[in-house]
């Protein structure tokens, strides 16, 4: 087993990242010139984004416990659950707009440095943190690539007032297509609604895009949106240029914003169709021998709705959010019947120092209680960006009950501190402990599942994230999370059921 990350090296890397980008921040002009030059009367826009992130992992220990209580030796794992690596990307784009028609082209260069080559263990231990996720499809500790991230043509209101059409390669975020002006509504829409089921997996160093088209039509306080897309490779696979074969996603939604009938609220109804015909072995709670014979296509219809409302009460602002979805379709040879529901509420004191905002929530998603009844009852999260809802990404929204309490503070302008506690249980102790964020190439199913061993308590997660947008160009994020594993974790990782994850991230964009 490779030794754990050197604290000195981690500190040096983190310090170098901070000093480099902080010096760029101090030298950056007050306002950036986005329109670099003009051609034939239309502005050419140049965009760029450089992100660096040093990640430190101490995954649940897969080794055997010490032979006696008196032993001073720490348990030794059979694979590398302690490591650090550097990841990042450079995105450079150019756009041209004239008479309401816009063209945009963007290249992306992701890179990975010092990935562990032994953070993938045999089942049921599985992949030991995101370092293993990156190494498995790329098979290299240091690697990089270049590919087309976005390339599309967009037609605006010159066709029909309020209408917008985009075709080509683009990023898409379900629930993020309508942006309210109210700051509390906008925060909840971005952080607690958007990308639950479809997203670009923006936390990863490679991400995903979609090849297809979007169309929207907006009126006074409402918007209708439709999207058809084929996901590209990416997320953990550096070969992000090509599409994923035999996969389609269709999305349709109607959003309504604040108005005289709804008050200061935001509502949405949506529908998603997803099909996967890659003929891979699906991940579910059936025995492997049964699943290996079931390579029939997966197609799932998801219908749902969400609603957010804020209201001034006393010296502060209270908020309330509901989100729910149901699924029908086919999971290979099985029928799909599943659901998910989220309820959250909060209270913010915007006039108090640091603007404290306390929020509470509960998420429940269905699991499969019987692998032999011909029905797949596990809620399927499709193609999300999972991290906003699982900041230490050892779980997701599949077969989970998540009780959450959160305190959000704004100590200085542009900064935000999120401190959270999550109590996590499996909805069904006959189903699996799931992780992952959807398919990312033609060889990997995209989700992992570990056995529950008939247990329900997964873990308690304590974490804290500090995000600071230093100025228009520079942002930084610090994160640390500690997981106290429960009975499910203990049944798989006898060497230690606690885990740690932290990172420092710097982002320069224009």
C-alpha cells in the first residue's frame, strides 16, 4: 500500500496554488473586456476558465482490524485508501453574435496529476474515493486531453419574441433554465433544485456535455423549455470528445416565477425520458449471475414538480421547498417503479451580521425491497451533478434517507460558509448502498452499488465548505468532510469505518 499523503507536500501545493492565483487577483483589472474585438459589426467574445484543485482522501479502510486491542499498530489496508492528487482544467472559448444569432466554440483541457494506481479494490470494497474513479478508465497516474466542450449556434428573439433555440454541443442543468431575481429564491434554485437529475457534473475535472438542441419560450413570469441531448463521454474519462453510444435524454419543463398570484415563489413541473441501450451489466440488488444475463435496454419516464416560496417573517426571511418525482419504465427485464421526495425549510436574518441562514431538510428515495419480484424499485438519478447534494460524494439520491441541518454564513462580501450535518440511512436494507453520478463512457455503467448486508444505518456526515469570490475573476473554495460510518459501512470496511475528504480549489475565469 502506498503511504498516505505527505502533509508537507499538500501544504506546499496548496500554498503555491493560492499565492499564484492571489497574485493574479491583485493584478487583475477592475473590469474585464469580454468583447475582445469586432468583426463585421458584431462583437467577438473570448472566455476562459482555469481551475486547480488539490484533493486529499482518507477513504473507509478496507483492511483487517488489529489482531488485539493492545496492538499499537494501525490497521493496514489491502489497497490505497489514503492519497492526494491534483486535478484541474483549462477552458477557452470564443463567441460571435450579430443580429440576435450567436455562435460559440469552446475547447477544454482537463489534467490529472499523481492519481493513485491502487485505489480500486475487489468487490464489495470497490473504488476507494474519486482518485480510483479517475484512474480506472484512464489507467495512468498523470494524464491530460483536449476536446470540444461546447460548440453551438443560438437563435434569439429575432425569430419570435420570447423564443430561444440552441443547437450543437452544450451544457444543460435541469431546474436551472429559469433564473429568478430574488436572491434567496435564486440560491435555492441553484443549490437545492438544479442538476438533481440532469447536469454537467461540474465538480469533476472533465465534466459532461450534450449533443442536441434546446428550445424555450418565455412570457411574463413563466418559461417553457424543451431539450433533446445525447451525453458525451467525460466526468472521469479523459476522452470527452465522443458521444456515449445508444443513449438519449429528453427534457421538458414549465417554470413559473414570482407574480401577483404566486407571491415570491418559484414553481416547476417537468418530464424526463432516458434510455440506455449500451448492453452493460446493470447495477442493482439482483445476483451478478442474473444481472449478467440481462442486457436489455433501460428506459425510464420521470415526472415531477418542485415549489419554493419565501416570505418575510419578523426580522428575517423564511423559505419552504418541496421537490418530488416518480418513475415508470423498464429496467432491463424488470419494470421500473420508483419515487423520490424532498422537503426543506429555512430562516435567514439578512440584517444581522454574517446573515445567518439555518436550513433543515429531509430527502427520501425509494429502494428495492425484493430482488425477485420483477420490479426495480430503486429511484434512478439519471445524469446529475451529485455533489451539491452530497458534498462528500460517497452517497447519492438512490435508496437513501437523508436528514440534513445546515448553517450558512456570509462573513465578508462574496464569501459563503456552509456547515452541514447529514444523517444517512438506506431506504431499503435489502437494496444496495449506491454512489456515482451516471454514465460517462461506453464501458462503465456509471453507478456503483455495495451490499447492505441487511443493515440500514449508512453514516453521519459532518462537513464545512468556505467559498470566496475574491473579485470578478478569482474564486477559491476550501472543503473538509468527515464521515462516521454506520453498520452498512462497517460490514464492508472492517479496517475502519471513518473517512475524511478535503480539498483546496482556486479558479481564475474571464
